[in-house]
């Protein structure tokens, strides 16, 4: 068995062992295990059945991580993406009218990206957008995710005066949000959970986010705001969401901007993650290239469609894989180990349902914090790219829409280049994308 693993995953060539790979797999699973709680909590806001969302999340992570390990042989685990799940729950489902149609968009988006990968175009598309604007997309999504967490924790609320004022004068400009009060149990629990999670992160504790969720849930149970399951703690996975994706809506003209925004988020998130993991694992060649990059990107694109078909939202590569790499993982055997652990988690829906929103809110805020770290690498001394980057960062959370944030940022970039006489430096594809976003915004 060890010999087969060595031949398939090239363990000796990469200076690793089966034990080291599996230890790294456990570390990665503990680090990204919060998605089993956070993803169903977000998707349930769009009407996705919670227990089925737990099973779909676990199965999607298991199947896609297995594919990444076996096909691409890289220590990169996959699961439904934070930020992307928020797009499905809070934007796509509302726009299309159902979560099934939103999942259909995810399926089509993944298929389109896969075609671009097979044609060798994905790398070219990635290079069309300035790197600072790409980084800004991740920062904006991080703020969006953190904003959702703060709202779920009731640390941020809509002021009563705003609600009353808008009911009388709909055109009034009033504060859209305000501060919540710690007298509310959700706010106090979430703030306590955030402090605990932050302390664990500062101590570099493996699985800090997951441990923070568990501690906050325990505090909620002691306070009487959560209870253990009254029946069995384990159950066979409920698969109501599997195959429920509605593909019909994706073929409308109005779906084009949504598809483009999903594609762009997938592009940038995965390339940045893959580059970071390959660099940390020492897998890049002497020219900085990732061996088998097309296979990696192909599995990632296919995983988006798999996630939509299972009803788990778009599946993508996880930067938390860096925890396993730091623990010694160097091959796809690590990803296979993560897949096995997620498969077992598919039977834990009753336990996952115990976790209240106040316990997942700190996880969302912390994940948002981690995602915004790229802002330190944006060159704010160059207005040509810095201003469009700032527009992207600003409008993703404030419009409650990743698509709008990306769209306004790209329109700003193309417009500034044209006004400054640098239109020829802009890739032709960006003119097409910016025009599509502008037409979509003008249509309301």
C-alpha cells in the first residue's frame, strides 16, 4: 500500500511520508472545518434545508478534495467558498427567485470556466486585470463576509429610526446601519467568541476558528440559547439538495453579469490560493510556475459545478490548506486524507444544527479579517489602479453585492485608463466586461 502511494503521489521525490501527509490532512481539516457550520448557516437564509446543506457541504468538500489529490497531486483541499456562498444566498437567490436557480448559475459558471481552462484561456483572462484590482476583490469579499457576521451577531443593526423614516419618506437618506447593543444575548456571545477566536489565532492554535465556534456554542448552551439534539446525534446524510439545481434561469440575458461576476471571483481566488500553497510547499519550478497548473485549475472549475449540483454553492480551493502544508504535507495524499474526514462529517448534521448563529458570526468576522490581508500588498501610490481597487473594496460590502463591487471597480479602471490616454494598455476583454456591467447597471 505504501509503495502504491509513493508511486502515485511521488512521496519520496517530494521528501515526505504517508504519516506526514495524513497529519497535515488532519490539521487542514481542523482549520477549515468551520465551513460545515458556516456554509449551511448562510445557505439556509436562502431557503436551503439546513440538514441537507450540511450533508451537501461535506460531500462536496470530500469529492472535490479527492479529485484534487488524485488528479492534480497537490496538497490543496476544497470546499464551498466563503463569499461565494454569500453571493448565492444573499444575491443570486434573491435575483433569480429561488436557491435552485442560484445553484443552476453555479453549475453553468463552473462549466464555462472549465471550457476556458481546456482552451488554455484561463491564465490569459487572469492576466487581463491588474493585480491590485484582483487583490481588491478578495479584500472586498472579506469585508462582505465580516459584515454578514456582524449582522448575524446583531453587532450591526438597522436603526429603528431609519425603518420608521423610510416607511414615511421612502426617498429619505438615513443611516442604513447602526451599532447593536451588548444587552442582546447574540451580540454578547458573538463578541466573546470573537475575542476567544482572536486569542487562539494569536497563539497560532491549529483549528482556531473551529475551536472558537465550539467554545461559543458551549457558552450558548450554558446560557440556555442552544440545546443538544433530542434524538440521535448521527444520521444518514439527507440529500434533498442533490440534483435540485435549476439550469433554465442561467440562459437568460440578465444572468450574464451574474455569471461573469462568479467567474471572476473563482478566477482570482483560486489562482492566488494555488500560488500561495505551491510556494509554501516548494512545488514551483525555477521560473515560478506550478507544475500541472492546468489540471489544478480544471479540477477547481469542475468543483464549482459539482458544488452547485450538490446544492452546496460553488466549491473552491481553500487557503487553509497552508496549515497542512506547514505541518509537512507536500502531495495530493494530503487532499485525499481531507476528503475522508469530510466524508465522515456528512453524518453529523444533528450536531451541526446545535450551533447558533451567534457562534458562527465570529468565524465569519475572522475569515473576513484573514481575507483582507491582501490590502497591504495594494500599491496606493498609483491612482490608475489604486482608485479602482478602492472602489471595488468599498462597494462590495456596501452594496451587499460582490457583482456590483467588481463591476464598479472594472468600470472605474477602464474609464480612468481611457481618460488618461492609456486606453491601449487595457486588455480588450476588459472593455467587453466593463460594457456588460455598465449595461446591467443601467437596466437597474
